[in-house]
């Protein structure tokens, strides 16, 4: 088993994802298992944590989506009849991955979120957007070199400029 985690990250300091209600609604509306299946990821590896199951810890139960809760929050975020908007930056090499993102956008449209897909040509372009704080949300991933959560967490969330803290925590 590899010590890899894939995630949808949010810039919490600016843009639409600075509003915790949008992030919460997205989380409630996301069907992790269906998205993983569309991405051709083994659904037994789906977790509800930034720390993959290969690390020493107690596995967490993955909650199913709460579609009514997501709809209610997206409705709360609707202003003047305009639905909330979110741009998701990602890269997609295989057609199955592109199709999974299109299905994700359609799923969230049915819940009340206008999810705009912004496909980047390569990982360097995606990383530049998030490092500059110009990405609202992005699909990312990390692989740990050794089985210690600190290796992932320090890289993803450190407050110094180095590292992948596009979340802006």
C-alpha cells in the first residue's frame, strides 16, 4: 500500500472558499466513493482524512454525502438569484479523469453550486496558481516518503513560504 493522498484543497484566506459555509457545503455534497471510482482509484482506499490509511492510526469511517445539507448551504449562499461559484483547478492526463471532473461539476450543479473546471496543462501551472494564492480550489496529491504523518502535514500546512501550503492556513 502506498502512502499517498489525493484531495481537493481550498484557499481559506480569499475568494469564495474563504467562506466556511461554501467549504462545508462542498464537503457535505461530495460523494468521495463515486468520485474515486470515476478517477479509477481503488474505492477501498477512500478516507475522510488528509492522512492516508497506510499510516499508523485508527481508520476513520467515510461519511456518505449529505445532499439535503449541501443544498441548504448552497441556497444560503445564493445572492440575488445568483448561485455560489467555485473554480476548481486540476490537471487530467487520462480521459477517465477528465470525465470524473465533468461528472463532479454536473453533480454540484444539481446541488446549487456553479463549479467551473479550469484544466491546467501540467502540474507546474497548477502549482503556480495555488502558490500565488490565485486558486480557489484545486485537486492535489502528496506521497509520503516514510510512515509518519508529520511528513505530509508539515509540507502541506507549514506557514513559511516553502512547501505546498496553497490552503493559506
